């Protein structure tokens, strides 16, 4: 793939990275990802919107060179300072006389993180515009999507929104949305991993762009939306913290005691007509868990006690839940133990969240009949809360 003209005078010059396995040393990328960069050519000036991950500079340069000389870039728009989009900034700044355009917070990051000279930075505020000659870029402050400095760039004449991380998806499959099978699931998973903790800021950004005529969304990861209505609608839903009558069950098990407890809980919830998804953490992708956290109203955690705490992988899942700040309202904990329960670990972890622990069942060694009865009772109480 070289460059692709997505609108007249607007080119995709980014790169695909289908082999990347992990993002932020945390999130698995089963379909890889892309670093989308766009070149906008006006009659008088040329702008590059975002760059690429470090290590892909030469591909970026080749793609730009198929449209124009890199030295002819007048403006480098930095919507976001994270290196997957800003990694090639030093390279572009060195190869051109471009002025870097960013927000006030972005200017600080451009200087400190990417070594850009203050003299070459122009700070823009919400609704500021730059004319390229027949093409006008308008900047929209959209902080915390996903760092504090983030902004969107709107190309007025072509009605294209360059939204950087927002509306993105980690997949190297497909170029336009219609070519990407399962894109909605990929986009939801990405939302869960990246945007869910910032959903209040996401909702504010959606309000800001409400009146804009957007005919194309060109994010900086994953496919481009030529018909953006559906993804905007989904983002409205996901940022609203609206949940379904749904419970996500995540558990670790060593000798199947916890698994028996979990299965009893699942059976009860299903009988109560609650949608259930379950993950044995040991062989699950945490991105799938993040995806289901987007609209689950309840969370059930199951874990044996190991070395005085919950199992380390259950602790990882618990920390992840806390970090991703899902909209779930209720939780339950199922704990099997030999010589000491570990309920306090979970209670402490969730104590400063909005999540109410509806109940806990602790079973010594293997769950007995009375333990399973307690789980059924807890499952019914949880289902009741979920249905309210
Ligand atoms: Fe895709 Fe926050 O960087």
C-alpha cells in the first residue's frame, strides 16, 4: 500500500502494522494495528495530520513522497503526542520547515517529549482555523482522548474529521470500514481498552462535534468511516455508561473448586434470564474482557486464595477493572480457599469505586452443597439488582 486519496487532495500516508502483538505493554493486538497519517494538499499549503510509530519513518516518507516532497510540508498537525502518532515528528521537523500545530498542553509535550523547538510551534485553541488554500483546517479541543493535550482536526470543505485515537480500532484489516469484517466488535474492544476510562470526556467531545457536518471520520488507528453515522451512534451509547442486563464473569481456577462455584453462579444467572459472558483469565484475551465490560451491569470475580491473596492473574484482572473504570454497578465474589479466605482484597480494591459488592461466597477446599445453595441465592440477588 502506498498512499490512497480518500478525498480530492487528501491522502492516507500512514502505515499498517499487522504484526504488532501488544500495545502499551498491556493490550493484546490479535489483528495488529495501523498508524494513520494524512496529507492534506491545499492550493497554497500542505499539512500532514499526525505521523506514525517510531520505526516506520521510512514508510511514511515513501508514502508522502508519492504525493509531494517532504520538504514542502508547511504544517504538521499534532492531534496527540503519544509516540504511535507523534513518533516521526522529529524526523518530519528535521526534513522540512514545517510549523507544528497543537494545543497548549501539546506544545509542552512537543518540546519535552519530541524535542521540537518552541520557535516552530503554533498553539491553537478551540475553533481556530488555518487555510491551506481551498482547504481549511479547524481545530477542536478534545482533551483526555486519550491524553490531556488531544484535539481533533476538521477539514471544513471536505467534511472530514481527523479524530486521532477517538473512533479508532486496533486492526490492520480493511482500509475503509465496509471492508473490515467485525469492525464494530473491534471498535468496541478498542473503546473498552482505550476510551472507557475517559468516557465523560468522550461524551463532551461528542457534544462539541454534534453540529458539524461530518461525512468522513479518519481516525489514527484502523479503518476510515465513509459513513460515520453508525460509529457516532455507538460512541454515544458507549460514552453514556448505559449498561445491559448483562454480567461478565472472570475467574481464575487451580483445582476447579472456583470453577464449580462460577458454574453454579452462571447457571443461576442464565435461569434468571441475565446475559452472561465468562472468561477463565488464564486463557483469555484481556481485550475481550475490556470489550464486554463496556456494557455489563454486573461483574462476578472468582478466585482461589493463593499465597495469602487472590490468585495473581485474578488480581491483574481486578486491577484492570479498576483502571478501565467500566460502568458496572454491581459485583459478587466467589472464593475457594484452603486456610484463609481473601475477600478483603476484593472489598478493599472496590471500596473507592461506584461498584457495590452484592455478596460474597467463600468455600473451604471444595464447594459443598450449602456453598452452592449460597451461590444460587447470591445469583438471584444479583439478578434482581441487575433487572431493577
Ligand atoms: Fe494511539 Fe493514545 O495513542
